[in-house]
């Protein structure tokens, strides 16, 4: 039965925890032994603390990858550890499901094309009668809102009689996406057992939607089931690198997470199904005391909603199987960094909720690791800076062989060369081995889906080289984002730019000039005074010095198209596109039909009722929850959500 819990979950978690502790202890002790060779000073103690934090985080990621490899290699379901089986499609169509797409000032043609492709794929299953579709607009631009309304009415007519589409536009987008979904629950939530949340750039296959709904029906304790959305349809070199890496590694890493997290998985905000009753009861988000960026609305609401569902006794599961669950992504490094800036602020807010009352310990880990995903860059930069200071100090200051007044023999400086080399090899293995295992799985289980074994190998090699080059630049961006949040600079809420474009040289230079200058000065100082340390630091310096050309070159559509023509960085969704992506490609070729040629204004019936809204409301109470913590770090002030109106 789906309602049964995962087998041996506590044993899995115990083994995982023991492996993490033992591995972390070994690495941190090796660093301690290296640093204490000539006596620990304050700089070296700070380096040790920073290294310990970074190494533990790296070890957790490593063992998560190993767990995922074992699950996928032996074709086991990470939830039950039984033989892997596809999700059930036995759907009771009398239990309604809502398909929700919240939008905010997006490209209307792209939004409607993606939503229609998903709907057409759902109709193909023959079970579309179980679903209603809602386009929930928070758009503040009147022209965009009007285009949405007209396109929604045209789409409603095209989908009839198989599916019913509703369009609701809020004049006041209080609470952002949180308020948007809360408004839906408070107006129509009681009608639906579950709701599938998709983003403006999401596309999902019909069979996947049916399977998600059937799984929710089969397990009465399941509050949320998250799929692994894979990025697709990017043409730039940067986008192709990212979508290849996500497709190659994400399913394995997600399987590892699911294997030890069990029913305390995370929520990523979209391409997931949620039980409406559970969401309404548990996920009324408060605002955090204080001003933004660390106070106010909770930006990364998804992590918090998962934690609140689990606190309420509901399971939150991650389905790591390969399904038709797709998303878009920023096409160049600058747009990618802008999105990360928003996520950085939201994830750092989570540190205020780590000790909120009643949360599961794994959810607390989600908060810590989510924040560390960005704070790690600042910590890593600080560790490198302190290491540089220490190397320069040792190079400039004379060595003292006699530290005691009556010392008979000199004290020779010690250099743990073998220990340093061993720790370096271990760190590289922790970083690279999970990637290699992801490549091995693809090579032995589905090489044709990536264009064949040779092209898969070449593509994986390119991806690793790209990751090494781009890491210092992303480190610099993330470090600045964390500092800007700590300095009180907040971020604006805006739609994402997803269309491919070649970043102009002026923009690339403007965004990276300071990083390049720091790289040059850092490298020159190290080379002059500590040349051995300079060569150790050179991979980091290279990525910083060539930042502008890297941004420019990786945003190229020409290079991206050339790689695709030659079968490099190809993904299964390109080699054998699923039907839902074929629908999307066809719809994008006819934007006039997608947008609809309709008269302006609100379509109304004879009684003046908006034809794009449901005839009747099914209100559901959604109380605001408390996230108070022992030291007052949580939040309890409610988000003001108004009943929307057009």
C-alpha cells in the first residue's frame, strides 16, 4: 500500500549520519594536523573553522550522491527500496484536481503555449475530466493583464469540452506567490482534493499529472509529492551546460535525498502536487518580524511550506523517477545570477526559522543547507583570503629557528606535503566522484538517450571543465549577494528573462569588472610573494580574470546550436522529444492562435458575470500559522491576503 511508510528509514538515516560524521572527522582532523605543524595562530584557527563547515557540507553532498547511485544502479524505488515501478495511473476522476499556474508579468504567448501544451497532453490521457485549470495572474502591467485575459478566453474555447480553464487576475498582489495561492485556497480550495502547482515556464506531461493525482489519492497521509523538474529547450551554451548537468545528475541526487529523507523531503515551489486540505490547514505563512531583507515576507516560501506540512503530520515526498516534468531556465550567467540573488535572500531568511517550534530535524537541515548553498561561497572566499594572508606572512616574515633563550637545537619548520596532497585528493574525489557515478549510470543504462557513449563522455568532460571555470565567478557573485543581504539591501520581485540572448560586451564588463580587478591584484600579490601558493590558487584566479569573456562566450546561441548539431551536450528531451514538448514547439510556431484574436474587454454573460471565473466559490479557511522560536527569531504576523478581484 502507498500509505505504508518507507522500510528501514531510521536505519538508513543512522547509517547516513554515521558515514557523514566519520568522513567529516577524518577530513577536519587532517586539516588540523596540517595547520598545527608549526603551531596554530588565530588566522589558521579561523581557516580550520571555515574548512570544517565547508567540508561537512561537501561530505553530506557526497554521501547523498553515493546513496542515489546505489538506488538507481540497482533500480530500486528510493521510498520503499523495492523494485522500481512507475507510479500508479489508477485515478478516481470523481475526486477533482486543480492545475494551477501563478503568473506575474510574464510573456503571455510563452505562458499560454506552455499551459496549452500541458493541457493537450492531459487530454490525451482520457482522464482530463478530473482536472480544472486555473491561470492565476498577479500581473501589474495593464497591457499584460489584458493580453492574458484575451488569450485565456481563447484557450478556454479551444480546450472545451475536455477541460475547463479559469482565469483570475488580482488587482492587489499582496503576499506575492504565497498570497496568490492562498487566495485560490480561500476562494475555491474546498472543491479540490489536490492541486498541481506549475510555474510560468513549466511544462508537464499528462501521464505525469495523472500519476501524481493517483498517488495522492492512494496515500491519505501524503501532503505533497515533488517531481524533479528538468530544464529543457535552452539554445545558449550556458543553458545547454546547465540542462545537460541537471538531466545527467539530478535524478540520481534526488534518489539519494529521497532514500534518507523519506517523508520529510523538500518542496521546490513548482511541478509538485499538494493536498489542498493539508496546505490550507498548515501553510498559512506569517511574515517575519523586522524589515527586509531578513524580515518581512518569506521569499523562499517552498522550504517553509514543506516544513509546516511535515510539522502537521503530513508526508512530503520527493519522486526521483524520470517523468515528463520540465522547466525553463535563465539563458545566460547574468540572468542566472539575478535569479540566485532572489533565492539567496529567501534562503538566508530561513536561518531565522531553524529553531522554530515543532519542526522536524530534517527540515531544520533543509533550512541550514539551503542557506549554506549561498553562504558557502562567502565562507570559501574568506578561507581563501585567510590562506593567502597566511601564505604571504610565512613568505615575508623571516623564519625563527630559536624561539627560546637557551635553546640548544633549532626548530625546523615542518611541511606536511603528503598530508596536504592526500587532503587535496580527498576533496577532489568528494567533488568529482558523484558526477562520475552519474555518468556511469547514464553510460550503462541509457547512453542512446544522450546521443551514444562517445558523445556522452565528451559532453560530461565539457560539463566538468565548464563547472571548474564558472565556479570562481559564481563564488564571487554569491559572496556579494550574501554580503548585500547582511548589509540590508533587499531585492525586487520581477519576472525572469528566459529568452536566449548574446550578452553585450559592455554589460559583461560592467557586471564583472570588479571581480576581474580583484582576481588580477590577488594573483599578482600571490605570484610576487608566494609563487607556490599562486599556482595552487590559479584555478580560482583564472575564472575571475576571464569573467567577462566567460559571460559573453557562454551566452552565445551560435556556439550552443553548433554543439547541438554535433550531438554534444544533448539531453533525452532533444534526442527523442516527448509529446508534450512537441505540442509546445508546434504552438510556438503559431502565436496568433495562441494569443487569440478577440475583442478587448472582459468577456461577460448576460448577467454581467465574468465568464472566466468559476460560477461558484468553495471557500476554505486558511489560518496563519506561527513560526515562533525560543529567541523570538520566527514570525507570527499574518500575511494580509485579500479576496481577489478582477
